C-alpha cells in the first residue's frame, strides 16, 4: 500500500482515522477538562464560516439574534418534568458560589451554598420560555422569532472531538406562534433551511424527515431531522427541528390574548445545529491524506506555497506570490501566502492534511515564466501519483472562482452518489436486517461498510414501538427518520404487519 499523509487509513480503522484527521489537520485537541475540546484556529475558522452563512440564512427568515444566560434556575427545569427526564443524566449542576482557603488549599466554602441550584445550560427551552411569557401578551406580539449562538453542556460519558463533547457550540432557534399550523410551518421551514445549508454549503447530502415517537426531543409533539451518511455507512443526525405544541407554553404560562379577546397558549418550536457539523464534514469528505474542505467553508480557499531556498532571489519570488494573493483576494477568494520558515514539501502536506481546496506551489521557474503549479485537494491523486497542473498565472487567477465552484460541486456529487447507492429497499424480514448488519460492534471499533435500510412503517407508538426499539437496539440500530419526500407506502409494515403508512430509514448512527 502506498504511503498517505495520515498514519491510519479509513479502511484500517475508521474511528482512529477520524481522530487523526482532527489532530493532523490542526482542527482541535482535548482540553484539561474531561470531555471538552480546544478548537484551534483552523477548526475555528471552519466554524466561523458555518456560523456566518447559516446566521445570514436564519436572519433572512425573519429571526433576530439574542442571548440568554448560561445558568438556568433548577425551578425552571423542574416545571417541565418530561423535558427534565430527557436531559437529567447529562446535566451539570452548580451548588456553591465561593471557594475559601483551608490550610493553604482552596476548597468549596460550605457556607456559600446557593439558595437554589443552577443548571449549566443543556438547552434553553425553559429559560427562554420564561422570557416569552413576559414578552408575549397579545396576538400582535406573534410570531416571536428569536435565535441564539451559544455553548451548552451535556455531561457525556463517551466523547469524541466535534461529534460528542461535554461542552459544545451551537445555534438554537426558539419561536412562539398563535396556532398549530403556523408553528408547524415554522418547524418545517427551518428544517428546509438546514437541508439546503448542509447540501449547498457543506456539500453534505442529507435526507430530511420526521423522527418516530421514541426519538422525539423530550417534550416535543413532533421532531424532524436531517440525516447524513458518513463514509463508514453510519448516519449522522446533522440538525433537528421540533414542534413543541403547547407543552412548554403551558408549563411556562406563555399566553396571549387572541383577536376574540380570549387568553390562549402559544404553540412553540425549537431547532438547532452544532459543531457536530464539522465532524460530519470530516467523515463525509475526508480521505486517507486528511481533510477535504468544501470551498464555501474553507478558512483559506487557496494557499500559495513559495518554494523558498534561503537565497537572495527569494525576495522576488515572495513578491510574485504576494501579487497573486492580492489579485485572488480582489476576486473575493480567501487566500494565504504561507511564509513560515518550514520546508516547502512539509508546508504542502500540512495544507493537504488541513484540506485547503487548492494548494499552489510557486518556484523560480514558475515565477520567471509567469506560471503557477497547483493541486486540487479533491482530486489529489491518480492512484498513487499526486496530480499537479501548471497554468499561466493570468489564466489561473481568472478561473479560480470557477475552479472552487467545481470543487464544491464535485465533493457534493461524490457524497450524493454514496448516499443514493447505499440504501437497501428490498428487505422483507427482520432476519435479513440482522444478517446484514450483524452484531453491533463497539463504538470505538471499525467495521465493514454497512449502508442504510428503508422499510415500510405503520407508525406504531407506545409499547409496540418500545419493543421494536429494543430489537433494533440489540443490533445497535435506530430508526433515523421517515423521509418527507418519498413514494406512497404499500403493503405491510416491516415490523408490525399492519398496513404501511410510510417508509423509514434504519441505520447505525453516531
């Protein structure tokens, strides 16, 4: 096997490969606090691009940004028993507000116990609901459409950088509406915002659909998700949107006077995505040489590496590279000339591992001839051979925007072909499902690629659904969603034998 830029391949060990991409791509590292991560400049740059584009899309739908406290009074949480139960095991609790010196050591001051414990924000429905009950008085105040960018804490026991951490960054939208129809329309509208964002910006094809009852957000009437297929065949829930009914409004007393002068409860929604999206990008597009970033979220879309030789002519070469950078920046392309005192070959592979979409190498001959030599990160190799192209500088600059657009489209097309080509639709028995997936492997073990399975579904709930969930859990499988766009179901439900109402997707998942 030919040598690649990473020490481990996807086929050899996918989880280790993922960690290598994060580490060697200089994306993030673990922190001294268990389960938390330090997002390094390159990883943060990706998040900034994600945030900027999605924030604009959210604002275009009429939402306004605000910010709510990190700490939530225990009494707020206690108002919503179902919601609390869904997050109880993950909540971090603050009980004291001061330390004291005890024999030269800092300890918690027992006299500084808070009158009421504070929950470190796992999600914000309760504290935002408290504000909504003050802000909403009349039908004229509706719909109320707000969003916040924040950090949340869920005390996960098993963590993996970007995919699952005790603290992570996210966006969460919260809205209040006069009636069910308006709230459901909002829920689906924001799901579509997430779908188009994932596909157009992240080049990550997804399937939008509704979750079964057992997979709903705690306290929600309906939960919808976008599901993406990773290169190991597992599903990643990349975003969710929830219709909360009047459940939270009743708990938080969010009422308004309607046009008939009657007091009635609002219908509310919530929806969000997180830094998990970065993990999704890695597992969708990465290869055995590292990360491949879609140009729309790459902090540096084109990196120029001058082939410096520590000679006087280096100054002229740097000037040549700087002039190319200036022209590319003028065209709106995020460009960097890498002048770090590192060998050129090492720089090249650093940018390969980071996934910069285009890496330009410029030597003395290129400069004297008015040329550039470049590599497309999405098409780095032909077999074992690294592919590079030489082009006149003027031609390269003129075509750079189109080149980046082509890379974006190529990454999406590759991932879309994987998704479309790996959904099995002809299983008729649970034994087929069991034989296909086999026993559920450990989360930290690699395994053979297994795609998704689509089966007819009768929408069972209650005890019947619990029994199905238990059978799937034994194989480490879950129902991902019922796609919103699908052919009418015929025949009988795969699990119950009752008349099918729709199809659902089954997969192993992160």
